[in-house]
C-alpha cells in the first residue's frame, strides 16, 4: 500500500510556481485550492502532502490549460494525457505501447521527447532535451521521468522496478527524498536523464482500458509520484514497521529484532540506501504530524504525544527543526479554520 502520511518538500511547489506572480489571483487561487498556507512557501524546510501537491498541480494545469504547467514553449492542452492513454490501450504489449508513447510526444512537444532503447537484458528510457525547459529543469525532469514510469506501470497493472536512474543535473538538495520516489541506484551529473528497467517487462500485455482511465487521470500525478510500499527497499520496510508502532517509542534495536536483522546489519543496509534509522524515524514522525495538523482538530500537544513526544516543548522544537516552521503554521489551513 502507499504510505498515507507521505509528504514532499515545499521546493516542489515553489518550483511549480516559479515565474508566476505570487500575489496574482491565479497563484492565490491555486494554493488556496490545495490548502497550502502561503507562508510555508517561504520556508526552505516546509513540506506539503502528496495530496496538496497534486491538487496544486491539477489546479494550475486547469487554470493555464496546460497539463505540463509552463514546462515547455508549447502547452499540452487539457486532454493530452487522456488521448495519449487512449492511443496506447490496444497495443499488444508494453513494447508497442512505448513506441506509441514516444511518437505521441514527438508530435506534441518541440522542447523534449523520449527515446526507448531495448537491450537483451535492460531497456533504457531517456529524456531527449531539444531545448531547456521553461520551468524548473530539475522538477521537469523529475516529473516527466515519473510520467513515463507511472503510465507504463499502470498500463501493465504492476509497478515496474527501477534497475537504475540517471539524472542530467547535479545532486539536488532534495536528493534524500528520492529513496521514496526513484527507488534504486541513482547517478547525478549524467549526459541524459534516463531510467533502466528489465527488458522482460516490455513483453507484458496491456491490462487497462477506457473504464479505468477516469480514475487514473483524476488522481494524477499522485498515483505515480510516490512509490507504493509493495516495493520493499529496506528503508520502506523500516518506515512501514515504524508507522505501525510509533506510539510505543520504537528503537533501532527493537526495529532490527522485528525485521530479523542485527542492529549492525540494519544500519549498514540503510546506509547503503543513503539514510539512517533516526532519519527514517524523524521523516515519518514529521509526515504524520503534518497530516494530523492538516486533517484533524487534535490539539498540538496530543499530536506530539501520538508520535512519541511526551513534552510539547520538545515536539515544537523538533518540528521546527524538521520544517523550519512551528506546528501552528500547518494548522492554519486545517479543518478548524473559519472562512473570513
């Protein structure tokens, strides 16, 4: 299942809004629709939920009539993704569907395209950049790579594991988040942005049809942005376990026992995935706190207690360290907020 408490860095939202007047009616309407407190956009450590980011994205796409909001010199008008999927449905397998995907974007975009290179064991799917994106280059590359991976996985009815991911930009500040978005070996500073999958997946038949399309489009981009926990990297398994026992103050030792590892092996495996036990635990506590602040009317002290903080002052201090803001900044657009 997909972790319901997942959040993403506020930088994804600010990158999406880059170049727009923050005081414009369009921006104010979009962030209001997503229920994002405007002051959080000024906090480097701020977070938004997957749901908030997806609502912001969809609202901008609707208001700008561009399903890739100002990413490219030519907008992709509303309905582009729908007709892309309709053109792939009667493909006999994913290999043919990929060819149609590539051809579709060649017709629709001047600035960027896709290239699929099938080898005997690995298939490489690369972004071909003909001109620099109009929007944030890092965000555009992230989302376009997730688009092809998400559409392909949905078409065959199962998440396609990533063997390797390359990015044509230096390691960004949000790279630690990639363990949840691009699970697998990652290389930065490469000649092209590309992902690699086992070629056997290209033989898989297409399992979706028109009846499932409306739900897929309605949830975009959330359904392909965040990796479901069925893809069990150890980081995911640790987070999954901690979410079920967080109120009982789990330690690295108790978690290692529950997952049948020694503390040393657990720590080493997490390090290989670019993280630590404490980082995973703190990220989970942060995300659970944010979700409760936004979605419930629980007192802030009770929220802190539910994620293992007996002292409200300690919780407030930790939360500000995690996000750059006090918990009240996230509560402002929660369910108890009264409209003026």
